[in-house]
C-alpha cells in the first residue's frame, strides 16, 4: 500500500522523509504558491529522495489533481499545509480519502495560521492533528492527535520546528494503521460547539497595544517571531519590531502613559510601561536598518520619556 503526498513547505519535510524511507510514497505534488523559490527548492528536495514530483497550479487544480490521482492510484493522499481547497469531487477518489496534517489542536484552532493564535493566547500545548478532509477547511473527523507542548520561551519558529519533527512519528503511526500493522483508527467527529476558525493575522493583530499587561505583550512578541519579524510598534514615527522582551509584572510604573520609556541606561536596560501598572524590557528589536539589542538602542539615543505607539 502506498500513499501520495501534497506538500507546500518545509513543515512536512521530516514526515515526507520518514514515509519515503518506508517505501510508502507513490508520488509527491508541490503547489506553485508563494514563496515560489521555496516551493521550487522543496520540489527539488523531494526529487532527491527518488520520488516522482509534479507541480500543481491553482487555476488547473482540479484537472491536474485528477490526472495525478489516476496515474498513481494511491490508497490515500496525505496533505501538508496546502493553501488551497481540494475540489470536493476529488476527496473520495482515493479509497482512504485525503488526510490532512493540521499543525494545531482541532476543533478549537482551525484556520491558516493557528500557531500564531495558540502562542498569542497562551495555550500550554499545540498539536499535530490528522483529520479526514471534507468540503470545508479544517473540518472532518479526527484520526490522530498528538499534543506538542509550548514552552514558556517558545517562539513561533521554535514551536513550528517542534511540530514539524513530531509530524514524522505521527505520519508513521498513521501509515502503520492504514497498512493494518498498527492499532486501527477510530475517526472522531469534531465537536462543532467547541470549534473556532482563526483568520490569518491582520496588521492590528501583530501590533503591540501597550495598554495590555506585560505578559500578554510578551506572548505576542513570541508569536510574531520570526515569521512577522516581531511584534510591531513605532518609535519616533518609524516601525519598530520587538523580537524579545522580558516582562516585569511588579514594576509599579506610576502615572505615565503605557508605551512610555521608564528606564534607559546600561545597567537597567530599556524598560517600557505597559497596562496594569506593569513594564517590560526590550531585549532584541528590528528596525529598517537592522537588528539591535536593547543596549544598542541606548547608543541610538533612546531615552526616558520617549513614547512607543
């Protein structure tokens, strides 16, 4: 028994390697989606595994997918982060269906960028979730769900890497079950009462609101690092992206507006007032001119009383 794999970014690469090592992959499809250079590289990497690779274009997706399935005749199609909807008429063509690897917990974190929202919301864990695809995004019964802890210092990039690595053993467990060599899978319908679809983060979602508590801003900073180059604020009217900060919940900032620089010296660093009379220290930031530590911001003349917006 062999499966086909659709993969659009490096998140699915460890799993693809693990499946290919088992001789389980009949072929790979890589969509022509942004960033094109990354998907081109991914297609080349898949070819080095000795796997036949096709490229998919969105305008011809139904036709190209149908021809691919007819040629390979896979038992199932495993999908890793395809940005487009599979045409509903094709979902039942493979005998075991299209099985999507959603790198977040379902049904509470549906959507295209759940990693950001799980970190932003302070969840203790994410998940590698495999579900049978149906006509809607991120719906369909769940076959496997493996929790992946979110550490207190995990950034978006770190948690993403942990998910990619965990997807490999999950894929092998799935393969064993499909081959009848492991415990059978019992599809579990998603509880629609607990379901929530999270949209792709907009500008307001990645922008710092200094009226929030320090811990909430720190979660936002980790959730936006590195994919958005950090959480966005402004300094002297110019974009400033926060990449690493240290909360101080007992700073007792006094009657200064949130966003005001409280301390700016080599010993204390740069501390900024937040909501609830708290503060946080700027440890690493990005400007258009480059990446800087808090100490380097001091050298750029950032001082007490300046206000970040």
